[in-house]
């Protein structure tokens, strides 16, 4: 050996390459996109998106866009078994720093503070709200959407949201 580093040692010392930058032509699965989003939120926090022309006029001062999903079906489900669920309506869904905004023929908003839980049910996100209404979101990437909603809720409430007896890791 002549004291010069070999290729293996320089590769080991190189910074990790973001797979999106390495291969932008490769589509990530929903699971991979959700895992990447979780990693980014933990290391960098939420990086707001620039609002587009649809959501911009609806934002309140200080409210920012966290995520945008262009074609999401939304259906409301009441606790009562006597009342039929609504037929899913498709439109743009925006996750903001304060609420979810679903733009279809009208606009439906759900305050992040009103969401008690967000769970995956098959390939849909089920939101349970304080008013007893369940909302299902049918999106192309439900796991990623659930992570984005969870990150927006966590950023809004901070570490005090943990249930009693659950310590931070």
C-alpha cells in the first residue's frame, strides 16, 4: 500500500445520496415515499410548499401548505348505522399547517385539532373526528398522506400530544 485511500474508503466517507436525486425517473412505492417523508420530517421538520392558485386565496395569515394530493376521494361516515355514508367526492386535498382543505365543487375543511386519529384501512386513510364523524380519504398514496397529516398535527401541537405514560424516545 502506498498510503493513498482506495475507492472503498472514499465511498464510505461520501455523503448519502438522496435516491430521488440519483434516479428521478424511478417511481417510489407508497411505503418508500412514506418512510422517506418520516425521515425528512424527523431530521428537518416540515418544509412548506408554495401555495398554488387554488389554495392561495383560502389560506389564513401564517398558514402554510404542507402537502398537496391532486385527486382524493372524500366520504363522510356518521356513527349512526341508520344514516347512509356520503358518496365519495373527488378533488384536490391540501394538508396545511392548520387544517385539511378538500377542494371539489365546494370546499370542505377539517381542522387538524378536530382530528382524533388517522388510521390506514386497506388503501384508504380513515380520520376520526371529535364530532363523531369518520372521514375516509381515498388517495393514490395513502401511507404518505397519513404521514403528512401526522406530521402537520405533531408540528401544530408539539410534544405535549403524547398520551399519558408514553415517554419520548
